[in-house]
C-alpha cells in the first residue's frame, strides 16, 4: 500500500491543469541539473498512471532504485508546490505579500534594517487594505523585533505607535476568531441535527446563542467581524426556521461585498457563500422575483471572475450555482425542464469529488431525486435516493437522510411495489426512530402507507384527502415546517386526489402566486 506522501504526491499531480503541467515542465527544464531531469521522468510516469503503483514506476525508470524513490518523491512534491507558488502569486495577492515579507527577513538578516522596515511597511499597508489581519500582526511583531534590537531614530514614539497598533489589532483578531468560531459552531450543529425539531432544541440553541452574542456591539465591529457576525446570525435563524430574519442577515452579509467591491478579490469564497445563503432565504420565503434577480447576479459574478478562481472557489461556485438553478425549478414547478442540469451536476460531482464534502453530495442526490419525482420518473427517483441511503456518513444531516427514506417509500408506492413497501416501512420507521427524528409528519406518512398499502382504489381517494387534512393541521406547528421544506407532501397528496401530476399541481400554485410567469 502507498504511504501518505505517495498518495499526496499522486493526488496533487492528478489535480494539475494543462497550464500548470506545462509551467512545471518549464520550471524544471530551466534548471538543467541531472537530478531535475530525473524529476521530469518521474513526473511523466506518475502523470500517465491511473492508479498509483510503485512497481510500475521502478519498471518505467530503471535508473531509480527502490531506496531512492521515497526521497525523490518528497523532492518532487516540494518542486511542484514551488512551481505552483510561482505561477499563482500574480493571481493570489496574499502569496505575493508573503514573498515580500520573506524579502524583508532576508534584508534584516543582511543587516539592512531600514530597507527591511521599508519593505515591511509596504506589506503592512497592503495587508491592512486587504484585511489580512494575521499577516498584519506578523509584520508588527517583526517590526518590534527590529526596533528592540537596533536603536532607530525616534524610538520612543515608534515604540508607542507599535504598542497601540498591536494592542488594537490583537483585540480585533480575538473578536474575529470568536465570531468565526461561533458561526462555525452553529453551522456544525445544523449539519448534525438539521432544523430545530422541537421547543427544547429551539430553547437550547437560543439560550446558547444569546449568551454568546450578548456582549457584542455590532456598531464597533470591523468589516470582517461584521461578516462573521452576520454569518453566525444567518445560521442561527436558519436553524430556527425563522426565514425572515435569515433573509435579513444573509442580505447584510452580501451587502458588505457590494459596498466594498475590493473584497471580491480578497475573499470571493465568502461572497459566494453569502449569495448561496441569500438565495436559500429567497427560496424558503418564496421571494421568486428576488430569487431570479440574485441568481442572475451570481451567474454574472461567476462568469466575470471564473478565470481567477482557485480550485476551492471553483468547487464552491459549482455547488452554489447548480443548487440555485435546481431550486428555481422547484419554485416554478418545472421539474422536467430542470432535468437538463442533471448530466452537468453528475459530471461536476465526479470532477470535484475530492473537494466536495459528503453533505453537499448528499444534498445534490436528494435534489436530483426530487426533480425526477416531480417529473413522475419514480425509477430514477429511487436510483438517487439509494445513493443517499448507501452513503456511509453517520449522523451527518440526519434529517435529510430520514426524508430521503420517506420519499424512497413513496416512490416505491407509486410504482406499486407494495410488497417492498410493506417490508421497507418497518426498517424506515426504526431508522428514523433511532435518529430521534420521528416528526408527526413522518409518523402520519408511515402510518398511512402501512394501513393503505393494499387498499382498494375507491377507498384511497378518501384516505388521501384525510391524510392531507391531518398534515395541514400539523403544518401549523412551527417545528413541523421542516418536514415540508424537504418534501412537498401536500402537493403529492393533491395530485393523488385530483389525478393530476405533482408537477402540474406545483406549477398551477406558482402561476397563481406569480401570474405573469
């Protein structure tokens, strides 16, 4: 089995673009040492391999001894990273700033203190403008080293300035770390349990969050502190299913980038994440016109800046853009039309598989399943739900896993696989109960399927109508709303009662709400 550095090197090579490979070849060939030519051969062999195999490497390059291979691979890995750094420092301002900081250290080591300080001041000014607080702090600490070890002019005044600047920056970094930790903690809670399931969940979250934010004065926050503050509030209200406030804070988050366009170059990933949350807020609030407008903005930004995206940003852009496009079809009731995106999504999942987290992949599979279900294609609905059911993800997004199994039952029921439904009902019930997520909606659906799996068609219409009435009554409970976010069960019941398709039912509701569409 390959060791970790082998895996890391092979994975790195497989992520390289044609331009990156070409630049690396030029980088090594320009050096023209005997060892570098060996690196070129090793790189070429690894690049052509589909799966890592040391035996193939040693056969292809007989001049490499097995005892040499580990060191050669480690050096090749280092050379690859060096060439990538050289290639991308023009695209990533932070890489260039880091290089200038390194130059300042070299000048310091040469005893050229004034030149070093001059270089540090340039780095610090750019770090301040780009809100790179940690680099700014590093520069300050280095300035203090120079000032403390070498007597400079006006030392007392400079020392006081450095002290005050450092103290203020330390407080800002501490606040930033606190707020980003809080946002991450709330997001992690959502990924584990989903939306608040009951009064206990909501009260526990509310007490924790209010205590965590009570001491924060929003008017005194810096730009990035505000961003993480709004992010934390967005996740808080989203988890509580308070979608009006979720929209307000997601909008504040995005507005900061619109008010400070330079931030798009500094942190495009955080902007895309904010737009994703804003579009989700429009979706859950049925703000269709705002949804269309902001989806166009997202598409425009991605088109404009895509050539500058790194791999992480490309992955995020793919995930957010295609999620938004599918959700637009959910709002409109145009499920069949939405199926056009499925091949591109599957291709993207394969392309970005190493960087897409299991949560995002699971959400994509569920949304694709819902597209097929809304289109009346229950066979493909089951195909994508099975992908979720067979994922080994523990309790990650447990509520979505539960609803995937409910929709799986309904799809088999639609296909008249009654014996299988009868068998699956028990396992689905036990899975949901084990996850402590047995909502009233789920209980009603399982009870209905268990009771009516073999019911006569004449009896079913009344049974569907009675189930719809019960679910409408349950929907008034604020903690049962989440069940209807994952599955428009009411429209499915209406389709069974009226004989129309689910797609037609949802489309008619949309046209009544937005007549000109």
